[in-house]
C-alpha cells in the first residue's frame, strides 16, 4: 500500500526511513482540532470564542473549491442562551426583542387548551382578539372588538334597511294596542280626588276603590288580549331584520305570517317574564329592574334557538355583564323617551280638556285624538327596542363561535 497524506493536508510528506527510531510524542499540535471539539489554545493565549465567525482566507473562501460562507455564525456580541442544548448553532439573525430561551419545552402553539373558550387563535393579519370564521363587515353580527360603536352602527343600518317594513309592523302590532289601552284609560281611570274628612285626614271618595280595580282590571285584560298581537310583531320584526341582513327578501305579509307561527310561544314566555319581574318588584323595585335587564334577550333567544329562553338570556347577561347591560340600557333609554313623550301628551290633554275629558263629546273626541297620536309617536321607540335587542343577541352569539347573518336567518325557520 502507498503512503497517503492525512485528509485535508496539501504539503508534501518526506519519505520515511524504516531504520530510524521513532521520535517521542510531542503532544497535540495546538493548531489542529479534534473531530469533536474546538481547537485547544496554546499556553498563555485566551480561549477561542466558539460562537465567533470562522477565519476566512480571502474573498474566495477558506479553502480551494469551497465557496465563502454568507451569513454564517452569530452576530457581534451574541452569546449562547442559558440552557441551550448540546450542538445548538447560532441563528442567521438575532432573535426578536424580548425573546428568551424556553425553560420548559417549545412555546404554546396557540391552540386552545381543553375547555378553553373560543377563539382558538387569531386570524393572520386580523385585528387583536378577532375570531376566525367571522366577517368583520357582517351587516348584523357585531365583531367582538367593535364595541358599542359597532353595535350602534349595525342598529342604524338595520333601521335604514327595513324601516319601510318595520314601521307598519310596529304600528299595527304595538301602536294599536297602545292606542286602545290609552283610550280605555280615558274613560275608566278614576277622576275623583281625595277629600278631607272632619278630622282633617284625607278620605277617599265614595266608590273610588271600585273604580280603581275596574280600571286596572280592564287594562290587564286588554294587555292579555293584545299580547298575542304584540308577539306577532316581535316575531315579524325579528324576521325582517335577520332576512334583510342576509340579503333575502322580507315583505310585510310574509313577516306577519312568520310572526303568527311564533306568536303563542313568544306570548307565553312574555307572560312568564312579566310575572318574574312583578315578583321581583314586589320585594323591592331594584330586584324587579335587575330581573328585567337580566332576561331582556329572552325574545331573540326563543326565536333563534327555541329552547330555554329565560335561562339562556340569564347566562348571556352574567357571562358578559358589562356589555349586555350597556346594550340593554341604551334600549331602555329609547323606551324611557317614549314614556316621557306619552306623559307629555297626557299633560297637554289634561290642560286642554280638563281632568275629566269624557264629560263632553267635544273634549272626549279631542282627548281620544291625542291618545292615538301619542301611541303613534311611540312606535319608533318599539322599533328601536326590537332592533337593539336583536343586534345585541347576534353580538353575544359572535362571542361564542362563528356566526353570520345568513346563519341567523336560517335559524329562524
């Protein structure tokens, strides 16, 4: 066999004399490196930095036939992170600011833990907290990051799209019952005033309690009779809002037919909610008000899901308390404005036609006209209540998972 030079050597090797004794070992050469570690420094010299760039022989590379290394090694001042595993190599570029070597395995990849709430991970390029599968421009579903401004904008858009259908529905199903109850109140409300007895104490006039119970009994009976008609309006209006947001046709006749199919269910749950609020108000006014806010979304819950409307509305309210409370409060402000308007109309009627407007045919006709006008003016407040609660319900659904207007319209059936 011929003598070959060591691998990687380019200098000539002199011939070996077999009769010459071998020279004693002089130790390892400092410039040569073993196959598994860095070169051993010479005595008196500092240790070499294992992360420093390797020396190059010139622009053409360190050895003949080997191209120059571009971007190899750590940047100036870069040191190995604590806890780096054996064989870890320096990156081509410095890590981002604030990066640290993980102490316990790789970082959490962004998928939800078991039992974690939606969403799993944000959409690449989407806003912070965005939910995958949601359209930020959906005309009905408010995205979770949009806040009260997004909710209000969708309410306004829903009114603009559907006021031609919604206003007649509200006038027929809410305005007519309100007008009838107002007219009945004119004729049945007690008009006698308290009188002062011989001892100076106030005394109720004769027959006052009978008139009082008759008045409220008739009003309660009228509310029960007109309850199904009002339920038709809530169902029909919800159907119009959802269908128009999904880009589907929504006529008044078709809406009323849909509301008629859902009327008994909405009316029944409305009675249950009314009793719940009344019982709460009997203990104190505040529990009744709280119950009214907590179950305010029962109507949309029943129409879209048709199961457990009170419990579901209660959970929605307490799961995102501040959000739902704020939306319902704004809706109640619209109803409060309608109530103040009704009081203003009643005050004008009292000033114009006296405390007993039914005493003469002329004053009775004028009082009835003002009562009807007041009921008509309250119709926009009912419309605002309907739209505000439907859009608030859609927003709560968006916090639970992907949903859009088309899906909600299909859920109505």
